[in-house]
């Protein structure tokens, strides 16, 4: 391990982008990566340890979801090999134990989630662009104000929002949930996307401006394509938060089966006095399928690298 | 009109959903089209076009309720008559409030730091390895599990059963203790350690967030820099310390800030696992209790305002970072 | 290779999601309404419903804390009303009911009817939302006076006005035990408090731990301990003192209450008596209340005080029956100081209206009638009964429910409602729970515990 020169550290990333004049091949990148990274057994050891620590509790719940109630309560899930007795009863109860078709909740969740992801991300992208690249008075103060709004607990907004929705005649419809989720997501979305937006080299934006492009054009033609990984990462989080949200759904949608998402059904699985809490194990795994699909589908976007190959200004 | 409000069939619901997205796109498109007549329009109008819908939504959905909360914190439990600072006095003299405040500070310091460190180390370790997809999915999983799922998962980790014949352990941690010959422990009962066991749950959830965002940032470090550093003889820990961390500093700040904000507000973990008993309560949990269980609106609002105040150091720090980055640019 | 696995797992998951989606599309119009009622609807006798008139085209929204699976028994019991009057009942149950109802009231979108489980909550709603809670209409008042005892009518009234009628009821003064274990050891079911303590000591002398208990209940942790104290106050201090204590006309830490808590502590804080199969005294604080009894069929403890509704928590292979049998459990009445002294502690939900539309009033009247109580008993498996004296006990399907109903309607027994449900929320859903939990977990003294609760009693 060599002590690096101070100079190297101080160079801001943007300036050195142009230094290398040729594009690295895939093989070279691999080679660079392989040299100092996971080559040490210690490093792999730590990575594997973290992975195991993080997965074992969930794995335990996974096993539990296939065990009958009496065994869940009387022995640990790791004894599964000693007393096998797997059952699908829990899943059956979750899927078919209600008078309302489980698929209805599933559809509702999807209908709730998609606009509640698309709308705030679009709005936040525009706002983040304005905060990062449009010079206007009071820009920083406004940005800090928006960012600080993150701390407002959603619970304090319930009564004022619901009151307005009732007055507008929207209560109990999808609109209230879409609108609420969009608003609640904005501060964090703007904060995150602004950070990525700022990382884009100023030279790129300047170049476009010189070519006569207005802000709208720069936003769509230059920045949006570069931000795909950032958008993908925020999209997955927003997706998760909305998908797993119970509070907003309960308050604004009521429990009306026309609108209520999966979480509303899962929250009541445990029964009036909580005696069937073990059903929640199966419920948790049913509701995780879709977020997992979304994560796997979006993953290739974040693996590609934020500015890979496109910065040749 | 009713068609747009009440949807009761699957097809109708999806139609309504696409209509909503379409409507949104049209409105935004019109606004952007209007501000895109280049040259003659002043900058602030363009900025307004980009920001107006956001500002409108935030004012309606967060600023107004936030201001109302501040007002309510000076009023009685029904928001009817002015009581001055009584609610704040009540909050601070509430039994064990020192402990609640102390716990909140412990949470807000420990969770962001630990989750970020673990997420960062992990992101670096698995970066560009063959198992990267799988490895990342594993850490990401806890984020995808709903809160109800998480509370049960950890029940099976911390649960206590005495070590006696005829009784099996059902909590993993105690089973491990028993296997190595240590008597089982009441993890959630004994203060102050129990707070840390609850914090572990939050770290477990948030590390996936840190890992995902930081991984995207790491991938954004230009290969040229990495290669140049390599030619300078940097490897392993040196590369991590002198290239990776400085390059993703802005992302690190964002991640720490975001997790800290989230941690300040989180109460479900405490609420479902200990109910705030055994000296584990945090301000957010007290806020929830006063607002929704005990229905003392004034005191609940005062506790929410205390949360706002706790976030000020974070805001100040971010403002300073913002200034610094402006200077560099 | 790794890539393949990832791809295929993603494909698999996508496929699963797609399948669910398809299922959703194939049967889309399942709004969850009650349109598809069971075949039994043909033989409903509509005569008792004529007084309600024709309510076709109207809808009554009901909001409650009763969720699946119990909610299905609720909605099933409305079918005769829906069939005969034409009104539709739109039912919504939520475990967040107590937090959400005031939000909806504040926002101006209350349900037509809510089932409120705490009279204290009802009182504060009447006080906090003037004019929103609708006083009971005459037919409901008539039903209430005819079919419910004075105490139950009182719990649904605020300042002499009847607002809510009782729906379901439960009895908490029970001790669960294993008849088989009692027979094997020739133990007798105790009929006085002294006999109970003697039995406890006998079991302890035999080397076993007699009692098991658990008060963990998530955010509501501590409530089973408050029930313990209330039950013992009724026994050591009597119903009159109990009423004064609940009304706060005597302080929460009155010496008589300190004495009662001491008596609870003689069991719950005696390491020789608790906590069979669950650990030491402090383990009571972390043992889930709805699993605490598992030691009885398993043989690690012999006695547990819990309500009749605990029967829903027994694992599937456990039978509730008085006959001694393997894996059998049953409950006896928690005895009082003398065998003649018969207080019982219980609770229930109250039907509260926020609208005075005719169909709402009609439904409220139906819910307070014996027709509904009997219909509900018919469609309910176990774990339900009502304080409605018109209920036919032969319709109840669990021996515990029959016993609880008999105690409740037996004039020799003095009924008192769960005190924590009557107290202000700051105490009844706050300090009472948390201080009792501390009392168990930290060994905090009786006096300090009660004084802390007294100090938290809201001044107004």
C-alpha cells in the first residue's frame, strides 16, 4: 500500500475526466477492478459475512412462513431439519382467507403505486434541474427550505389533507393517494436528484447552451439521459415506500376494497386481537414479490455506471 | 365525472391510472412548452415553470400542515385555546423525557453512520465482482420488506425463552448463546443495551439504501481516475480511502442526511417491538402516542416541533456543504 | 452461470407477478360487497324487519376495529337486515381504528356507524366533537332498556344521554387451566381467593411454577397487567371503591389500591409462582400475551388469568373443554375473597352513530335487538357473545362463551367494565399500561407505580 501524493486527492473528478483520451475496454476495466478489490480473502470474507448477517433473519422468516402455527411457537425455525412439517396453509389463508379476492388488493397496489412513482420523480427532476442549473434569485434558500421539509412527519399532514380532499369531493378515490404520495416524496426526491444533477460536468451544459439550447432542451436532451441510474435508484425506493405504505392508504383510501392496497389486507391478517400474527410471515413474502421484480429489472441501470462512456466533452 | 373518481373494476382502475399519468404529462408538457420560447422570457419565469407544481404541492401538503403544527403546539389538546409554552414544559418535564431525548440522539447518530459505513464498504467490496447482482439483492431485501414483516423477522431473532427442559428457544440469538453455553438474555428488556438492539433493526433496513445510492456513485467515478491512481501505486484500502471516498463525498453526505432524517421520524420499530417501554422510547414515538393514542393534539404538536428543531444541525451542515460546492464550481 | 441464475429468478418472479395480474383481470368485479350472500338467504324471516321499512338503495358505512376473520362473522350477521330492508352495509375494519376515527371526524368524513371498544373513548368523542355523535333514537333506547342491564346502558351513555348500545361483550375474570392436569394431581378448582393462593402454593411446593403470564402486546404492552389489578381491586376493595377509583373521585394511589396491587404482586412478582416456562418475573413484560398460555397444554405452567377471548389464541391442536383430556384447556371464574362475593370484570364494543339518516337509525336498532344477537351467535364459531338478555345461550358454540354469558346475565354477579377503558386515554391507554409494565420489568415499588399514574391523570 503506497501513500498517494496529495495532489492526486485534491483533483476534483470533473477536471480529470478529459485526461484519458481513449475509452477503456471492458477487459481493461475488469482488470483494473480486479486488481485491488476482492482479490484479498479478507475483503471477500467481510462481504460474505455482511451478506449472511443481512440475509439470515429474512431467511428465518421465509422458513417460518411454511411452518404450522404450533411449531412456530414451540421451536426455532432452524430446527426445520429435525422436525420437518412444511405446510402451505399460511399462504393459503393469506391468499384465499378473505371474502375479497386477493387479486383485487394486488391490482389496487399497482394502480396506487405507478402514478405515485412517476409523478413525483418527474416533478422532482424538473425542480432539481432548476435548483442545479437555472440561476435565479433565492435559489439556495428555496432549495434548503424544500430539503428541510423532509423532517415533517406525515402524521401531522393527515387531518389538513383529508379535510381538503373531503371538500373537493375526492376522498376515498385513488387521486388522494396519488397526490399525497407525490407530495410526500418530493423533498427527498429533489434532494437526491439535485445531488446527482450537480455532479454532471458544467462543461456539458455550457456546450449545449452555446449551441443555442434553452433550459427545456438541455433538460431533456443532455441531462435526462445521463441521469438514468439516479432516476432508477430513486424510482426503486419510491416504489418500495409507496408499495409498503399503510398509513396514507388507510387514511385517504379508507379500507374500501375498491382502493385499499395490499398493505391494508396484510395489516389485518393478524386478526382483531393479533392472535394470527404468524400469518404475517406469509403475507410479507407475498407482498415482496413485486418490489423484488422491480429491483431486479432496474438493477442493470445502476450497474451501468452514472456517466460511463458518455462524458467526452 | 363519477368515472374519474370511482373505479371499481380492474380495467377501469388501470384506465384511470393511465389517464392520471397522461393528464400529468400533458399539464407538465404545456407548462414546459410555454416557458420554452427561448431568449425573450426572463430566467425567473423559466424557473417558475420548472418549480411551480412542486412549490404548489409542497405548500399545500407539507408547509401548511407544518405551520399548523407549530401553531397547535401553543394550544391545548383540542387546538382550541392558547396555552403558551405549556406543552413544551409538559414535554420536557414528562417523566423520563431525558431518556427519550437521549435515545433519539443515539439513534440519529448511530443509524446513519453505521448504515452508511456498512453500505459503503459492501458496495465497494462487491463492485464489479461476478456475484454483484446477487450480493446487492441480498442487502437490498430488508428495504423491500414491509414494516410488519420486519418486526416479525426480528421477533425471531431476539425472542427470549428460559433455558429449561421442555422449552425450546425460538429466538436465533438466544439459541446461539445457549449453544455456546451462555444463558439466554432478555435483549429487549435491559436498558440501555435494548436501544442498540432496536437500532440494529433500523441499520439492517437502511444499509440497503446506502449501498444502492453509494454504489451508483462509485460507478460514476471515472475509470481514468482509478487507472491514474493505480499507476501511482494505489491499491485496496489506499484506493478506498484516497480515491473512492473523496470522489463520492457528495453522495455520502446525501445518504447520511437522508438516513438521519428518516431515523428522526421512525417510530414503528420502537412501537411494535417494545411499545416504548423499558426506556427505549424516542421522540417520534412519543409524538405518535400523544397525537393518536392519547389524542393530546397540543403536546403531540410540541413533540413534532422538537423533531423539527433536532433537524436544524443537519440543515446547517447541508447549507455549508452547498456553499462549499458552489465555490468549487 | 451466476447471470443465468439471476435472469431466471427474475423471470420466475415476473411470471408470478404476471400470473397474479392475470388472475386479477379474469374476475374483476369483486368489489367485496355482500351481493353474493349464502344460499341460506331464502329462508330469512323478514317479519321483525318490517318496522324498519323499505331502505332499498341506501348504504350504511360501518367502521370498526374488528378485522378478518372476525369481520366476516360480523358482515354475515347483517345479511338478514340487508335482505329484508334492501339497505347495503359497507363494512370496514382496521387495527388502526382508534387512531383513525378522530382523524376522520376532524376531517369531516366520519363513518355512519362506529363500534367503539372503550366507553372512555366514546365520552371524549362526545366532548371533543360536539354535535358529531348522534344520540340514540327512540327505538334504540327502547331496545337498550329492554335487553341490557342498567350498567351496560350506563357505559353507552354520556351525562345521562344514551349514545351507544353494546354490541359484543367479553368477560375477563377467568383463570385458564388444564382439567387433565388438575385431575392427575387431584387439584380442586378454587372458589375463594384463599383457596386460589393455597392451590398456588401447593403447586409451587410440588416443584413446579404455578402461573404463567404475558403482557407484551406491541404498542399496547401492559394492558393484561391492568386487567389483573382491576380484577383484584374489585375483589379486595369492592365494586364501590372500584367505581370511585375509575372516576378518580379517590386518587389512583389510594391505600386500598396499593393493597390490591400488593395482592397482584403476591402472584405476579413472586419468583416461586411465575413465570412457568417463560422465564423469571421480568419475562412477563416481554412474553406476548397471546402466547403466554401455551405452557398450560405443554405442562410448564398450570394457571393463567385471561379473558374468554383468549380461546382464539390456543394452537389448533388444543381443545377447549371441561372434560379432562390430552391437550384440553378450560377456565374457571377468578374467585373472590369469599364465595358469596361475585364481581366480574369485562368489556365490549359500543355501536355509535355519526349520522341520523333513517337507514342508520334502523341499522343501529337492529344491532341492539335480540334478532341480531342471535343471528350473530349463529354465524360465529367461538369467542363471541353479547350482553343482550334476549340472546339464546343455546346458540353459543363454545362452552367458555356459554359460561361467560351466564355469569354476565346472572344477577348474583356484579359486573364492572374494564377500568382502563373508562379512564382518560392519557391514563387508560398510556401511563396505566407503561407503569404496570415498569412495575413488572424493573421491580418498581407498588406505591411509586400508582403515584406515577396518579400524577399523569389529566387535570381537566
